[in-house]
C-alpha cells in the first residue's frame, strides 16, 4: 500500500505488480454477505414458517444450520478477500475479483464519470475507505476497491478526475470544469439537513406495508405471543376486544390506541433508517459537480456532474403534502434501473424533507429559467377513467359478483366490494394527479396517487420517443406518448393527439438542432 501511495505522486506510474487490499476488507465482505441474506429474508420466510415446528422439536438441527451458515460466511469472506487484487497504471485501473465467477475490469480513467468514497463505521478507527468508480451509461456500479487508506483514496480520486478533466477538455473545450484538486477549495454548501428534518423524513416516508407483508406468515404466532404477554401483566386482551357491551366512544378509543401501538415500532424503525442514512447531510457544489455527503454508521459521498443529470423529481407523499415538505431527487443516467435495489438510496443525489423555497432554489441552480414550481399542468383526458372504470373494473367486478351469487357465496361480496371501491378510488386519483406541461426548454410531468411527483427534464436529453394510439384513442383523437431518457422511460397516456404530436416534434427538433450531449 505504501508503495502504491508513493507511486501516485504526482501521477500514477506504470506497475506490473498486482496489489492486495488490507485484511480489514474481511469485515467488508462479511457485511456484504450478511446484507445479502437479510435483503433476501422474505424469500426464506415460507421455509422458516413451515419448518418452525420441526426446529422446535429438534433444536440440534437448528444449531447445525446456524453453524453451517456461519462457516459458509467465513469461507466465502476469506475467498473473496484472497482473490481480490488491483493494479494501477498511468491512465488505467485494473481489478480482479471473484471466487467461482472470475471478473477482470480494466477501466480507463477517461471513462470514469463519478468517484465515490464510502467509509463504513468499522473502517474509521483504521482510517480506511472504499473507492467506487462509475462510468457513463452504466446501469450499476462499475468497479470498487473495497479497502484503501483514506489519504491514498483521496489522492487517487483527484488523479482520476484530473486526468478525466484533461481528456475531456482536449476533446470538448466547451465541457464544464471538472473537480480538480484546486477546485476543492471553492466548494459551496447548498443545503444541510438537521436531525428534526430527518425525523420528519422518516415519518413521512414510512413503508410499514413492507414489514407487514414480510411478517404475514407469522401473524398467528405474533398475536398469540401478544395475548400471552399481556396476560402475564393481568390484562385480558380478548375481554377488552369484546365490543358487544361497550359504548362507541370506548370502541373508537381502543381502535385508535391499538393502531398507534402497532404503528409506533415501525415509525421508530423508519426514523432510525432516515437518521442512519442522512446523518450530517450536506449537498455541495464544486464547479459543475454536485456532491452529497451523509451517513451515521457508513459515511457516503456521491457526486454528479451537471451534464450527467437527466431529470429532477420533486416528490411528496401524502404526509409530505400535509407537512408541506418535499423530497428532491436528481436522477442520473440509468439511476431508475437501480433505485429499487438494496442500498440504492445511499448512491443517489436526494435532498430529504425540504421546504418549497429550498426546493425552488436548488432546482433553479441546476435548471435555470425552469417553471417547475409555478407552471400550470393540463390534466389527461377523462376517457382514462372511462376505460379503466367502465370497461375494465366494472365488468370484472360484475363477473365476480355473479359468480359468487350463483355459487351461493354471497358473503364474500362483503370482502370483494370494498376492494373494488378502493381500486376505483386509486384509478380516480391516478387520473386526478396525471398532468403535463412544456415550455421552450423543459417538459414537466405530474403523476401519483394520494401523493404526487413532479418530473422536469430538458428536451435534448430525450433519446427516444414513441407515439401510440389504440383503436379507442384514435376514435377520440387521443394518444399515449413515451419518452426515453438515460434515466428510464416516462409515459403519458390519454392526451390530445395533436398536442402529443406537437410535443414530440419539438423534442426531436431540440435534440437535432441543439448539438448538446446528453452526458
């Protein structure tokens, strides 16, 4: 390691020797493997549920399974560490990794768009970090060196970005300034988040249904455990939940209290996740590069060049609307493809729970002269409701109702009817939220259900357009359009055909005439 550090001054010199990472990387590989098991826990829940009784009767089998898993983790961790090597040349970085499936990456510095540092809590006492490298158009993280000294990683990061800046300046003099060592001194802090902001973000972005869905197979066991636990304290839950002899106000109070007690642990869990992810949050700017730093247990640093920005999303769940908060997201190339993966939130430029004036300032900084916060949106056609409610939902509900009536299972209608009403409400809210607008430079899309998202992107960022008409739409001079950016596809259904055609014509004209690159 010291040898490599010395070789990097002032530039990376050619080296034929493969370098090994520090043994502290064993902790990193162990954590990654444990995260894999946890993220796939839902897939193992059915097996755990059906094998639970057998494990209780035969605890030795459970112990053997636990020992086997621990041995597997230890062996896999050591092999991942042993086969991980890297080598630096003057303008390339090479990485070899993999146990059974070998992987060899040869990455030129000139192709690297983002360099990110990630420092888990167990690295901090030893002053180590992970170096992550992204390339243009990559749908996932290209490469990473999982254990480098912080000083060396910072020096290597500056060297990579400096060479990238020099290469692209030579090829394109109009390209924006890169993050060079001298530019770091001019870093500007655009936004910070307090603990109170993170608590609000945790409350408004609570995903309780994910946990409830995972716990569904164990509801009976959980309910029995709760009843037994309260019985130990002299509280008879079954008697409390007998409503026949209680007034309505008491029933309502019980229902509200029980709901609050059920939700409270999940709310605390969501708040803890928000604080852990966004602790000490800062969004800063150096030249044309935006940098997000945050993290309590693991410190994350994510950077994005302005030219790499594909779309800005102003997002509000229903609680955000009540509290007048906004989550602002800067979508990069192919970011939508990975946003649902585990840990994806840590690799994105997101500004959580900000106020409207803060959102406007940040959007104006990246998209001057935009009207995202003020423009009037035109709603899609009401025939969207006609198709989905009258031609799809109503016939399906009628068929099910007739079938249940004929088979003598009319009592099931009490369960089917509320579901149909809720589906109809979702369809109505979908239509109510869906809107669009455009000006000379930007396209604006509004969508959502009970919450609402506002999307804004530049015309010339579009890579592909689609104009679609079904027989039903053609008859009523309607269409559906789709635009594809490097961050993913955006669909807009049931708009006037002449407006959809004009919007796509303007987009194609801007793409052809502007001469600007989408990256």
